[in-house]
C-alpha cells in the first residue's frame, strides 16, 4: 500500500510540475494520499491508537 | 523582491525535506546499508514527502489557504505519528530503541523533530506572507524551484523502488518488523500481517482498570486452592476512628504500640486498641508526585510511617510534635503540625510493572518494604517486590507453592488469581490477605513460596492486615475489623 501511495505522490508532483493546469486533479491526488497515509497508520496502530505512555 | 525571497526559502525547504530525511533514508540507509522502514516509519516518511509536495503546490500555485491548511494538517499528523512511535520506546533504558540510530537518536525520534521543524517553518512563512502573494494563475517556476521539483521526483522514485521491494504492491503493506532491504527479489517479503484481525483500542496495553476490591469473588470455595483449612474469626467489631474516607490498609508497630491506618488520602496513628487517633494528617496527593489513593501502609524504622499509593508512589512521614505548620501547608490538607514529610517518590518495578498494588509491609530484618501486585484486566501476576534501604527494587519474585505445604491448585488455576489487599511481615513470613476468595496466604520470603493458606469465611472486602502479638487484625472497606489467630506455620 505504501508503494501505491508513493506512486500517487509521484503522479501528483508530475502534474504540478508538467501540467500545472490540472491543479484540481493534483490536489485531489494529494488529498487521497493524505487520507491513505492516515488510514494505513491507523491500521498499523489500531491496537493502541494513542501513544503508549502514561497519561 | 520579498516574494522572491519567500519562494527561494520555500524551494530550499522542499529540497532539504526531500533530501535530508526522505532521500537519505532511501538512498543511504536503505540502498547502501539495507535499512528497511517498519510500517509506522513508512507512513512517517510518506508524511514528510507530502509536506514537501505541498511545498511544490505553493511554489507553483502560490500560498493558497487550502495548501497552507493541508501542510499544517499533514505536519501535525506527522507530529502525532512521531509521538505515537517514539512513545513505544521512550521509556527504555539508555541506548535502547528500535532499528537504526542517527546522531544519537533513533530514526522515529528524528521524525518527530522534523515534523516539528516543518510546523515551525510554516508558521514563519505564514507570518511573512501577504494578501497580494496569493496567485490567480500558476506561476512560472524559476530554476531553483524546478530543481526542487526534480529532486523531489528522484527521491520519490527511489522510495517507490524501495516500497515495491519491501512492502509489495497492494494489498500488501509495511510490516511491524521489517526485513533487511535487498535488491534481490528472493529476499523480498510481502506481508498481509497488518490486515489480520486485532482488537481496536485507544490506549492498548496501557488501558488498565484501577483496582477494585468490590469486583472480586469473596467465596473461598471458588478459589484456586482446594480444600483450604479454615481460620476462624475470634472477634469482629467496627472501627470507630474518625477517618476521612474508608480504611485502605493497616499496620502495627510494637515499638510504639500504635496502629497505622490509611484511607484514600489520610494517614492515622491510633492507639493499640484502635480506639483513639493519636495523630493524623491528610496528604495533598497532587501538585507533586501523584500518589493516587493509598493502598498500603507500613511503619519504617524509628517511628517513620509510609503510605503507598495504588500506583506504587509513596510518601514517608515522620511524627513531629513541633512540625512547622506553615511549611507543611504545601504537603497536607489537615493537621499541619503533627508530621514532617520526609520524602515522596515512586517505586519502580520490573515484573510488577503495569500492575497496581493495594498493600505494603515493612520487614525490619532486611530493612525492606514489600509490595504485592493485584491482577488487572491486562496483566494477571502475583508479584512480590522488595525495596531495600534506598527504596529501590532489590528483589522481585512470583511465589511458588512449597511442596511440603500440601496445597494443591485446582485444574489450571494459579496463584495469580489472588487479590492481595494487605500484608504483614514477621519472622521471614509474609501474611497476605486476599480479598479474592477471602484467603490468607503465608509466604516464606526466603524460600519465595507459599507455605500455608487459610480460608477466612465472613470477611467482606478486606483491605488491610496487621500483626499484633499473635493476632492478625484485618480491616475491611466498610470499617469492619476482624481478629484471627496467626497461623501456626
């Protein structure tokens, strides 16, 4: 899944650099990538979502 | 001019973010040294790439609020990821950690720092940004800004290669314990372990219930030890002492002929009949070491008394008829001139970690304080901890059953089920009263073994025990007081 996310980031950066008129698409990919990162981190830490220290 | 400076700073920041953490991680640590990120490191690395990507958006489209907002959100999430990841290892011993160390700190620690710097940098850039900086049309990139974009793409391309080798295509994802990076496909491990079912929890193993004496079964026959002999209650009465709160433990000092009674926050020295309070105070448990609520009480040498919180924090007091009431205002809530506070600190345990305690006892022979753990919803172990003269952990063990005791566990039951709420020590023996199954355990501290156990029917939520002469005084949560004879062995 990290592979997929990095590919999305790569495409978004290419759009920004080479096809700047596709701003909305690039931003959409950015949002998808951010959400995917949050989702994957949450999956990886679902047994203890908060930092495992004393509160 | 000012706007050019801003974009130059931003371009340099994008290059720095792409090259130093993300680029070095893949090309140097990954491809040269074979380091592979764990699943959390991957997400932190991707988060840094995303912050840099937003930087490219700003270079191209100007500082639109949605980009700046996205950058702040990603960086704040990054700070959270850094705390979450660092928290797993923050309490380990010096030098210990997970995976590689860079400049004296492990990689996940640097992630926390880098995100923090990112947020700070964005704050500075925002302060310098003016309304007229917002662009309507995409900007024409200058050479340095193009360089930032190309560097970013090269770094991301490298990460795509590493991610494919280390984590695989979807649905495979990163692993908790990654395998060393290799360009050789026969060494690649693609895993679905993170997708396997697991309970969802906010605090995970730290989600531990506070001890509750009311939550355990008091029926001796339901306990893990079969056919226990019965210890009969000689007398039963009720404490009439004016206590603030309910009794949480009891101790007796033959040298001063006094009982020590603790409540949730109170410390009471009473006469040997438990009929009159000689002196007392109520501890201010906040504003310093958090003492929680007291679960254990013990007399130390020379009349000093100790109250131990359920969280294994403690306070040591010294009776003093001329105590400075004004100086003690910060320590006590009542009766300011009867004690001096000697120390307030915490016991550190190893096997007893992640468990609360409801007892404390002092052994004059070894000049040590003992605590016993109570099981909880996550950890179920009966751990006896000894703290020597310096009140530092000196011994810790899980008692066994002495062969000569004749005691037998039923089925697959264990001693860990006992819920020790009070202890007293004499002649190398610990007398531990368990609120679970109303059982008195006699533990040989030298042999580290239970040498006898007795059922005491009729107890209701016992919370403390003291040895006076040949009698054991057991106090209950309601203030009930039971006296039983000290077992012969």
